[in-house]
């Protein structure tokens, strides 16, 4: 990855590290604790959609944009913090995973299907 100034993910990771350090929270940011916090935030995101129909879920942002935005940001920030603490280059990891998924889900086998790769 490139430096903080040209890479938004690195910039956010750095900002989160400074934020935690300034508050003496770094000691609480273990991989276990961050994974648990991330899971909690995903739960809060899920609550926004819980009782909606599929159609209503597409228009949630029109009614509750700030809550949706906040939950997505919380998830992203915890994810970046976890990647930082575990020394994972998240950009490279994502690129690698996309390539694995291309192999696992070839277009000619999965186009228009929701089946898992082992059922194609």
C-alpha cells in the first residue's frame, strides 16, 4: 500500500490509532475485543433492516440516512482498526479475496444463481 496521504484506508487507520492513543484506549483494542465490537456494530446495522421487507430495505436511506451512515462508518472503522492491530494490509487482502472469489464463482457457472460455490 502507499503512504497515508494518498491512501484513504491508511489515513483512516492512522486517525483511529491516534484517537485510541489520545484516550489511552489502545490497551483495550485487542484483536478479540475489536472483533467483538465489530460484531456488535453489525448487529446494530442489522436492527435497522430487521422488520423491513426487501423492497423497504432499498429505501431505508431515504428515511434513516444518518443512522445507516453512522453504523456503516462504525463497522468500517472497527474493521480498519482490527486490520491495523493484526498487521493486515486490508486493501491487499480485499484484492486477493476478490480474485479468490472470481475463481470460486466463475461467471459461466454462477450467473444469476444464489447457490454457494460447492453447489454450482
